[in-house]
C-alpha cells in the first residue's frame, strides 16, 4: 500500500464522524453543542437577550440562589416568576398603572 492510499484510508475512517472543514461554522456549532451540559441543552432556544445588573447584599443573593435551587430553576427564571407575581399583587400592568 502506498503512502497516499494509506492517508486516504486514514481520512476515510473519520469522514462520517466529524463535520468537514469546508463548513467551519457548522463544525463550530456542532462542537459547541456537543460540549454543552445537560442543563445548557434544556435551555436551548430560551436565550435572554437583555441583561439586568444591580447591586445587592450577600444575604439577598444567597436567598435568591437558595430559592432558585429549591425551585430547581435558574435564578433568572425565579426572578421572572417573582416579578410577575409581585406585579400582579401590586396591580401593575406593563402599559402603566
């Protein structure tokens, strides 16, 4: 077997398992998806495009993280639910009061 045939045989063993280099964006996406954890896979398609930042006490952060863990959801999902309940309790609607 010549060196070229040997190389061709070696490459053919992996051709079906990996995306080709001809489509690097597809390959990068598939590699990124493969590296995701189970929790990240569950969140696919529910990206949050806006970020909210605020300072709080260590106790408040611990409470938020603890409550989110208790509810088995992310802190963001817990805050979304908490804000919706607070808005309903206070009679607030998005269009104004």
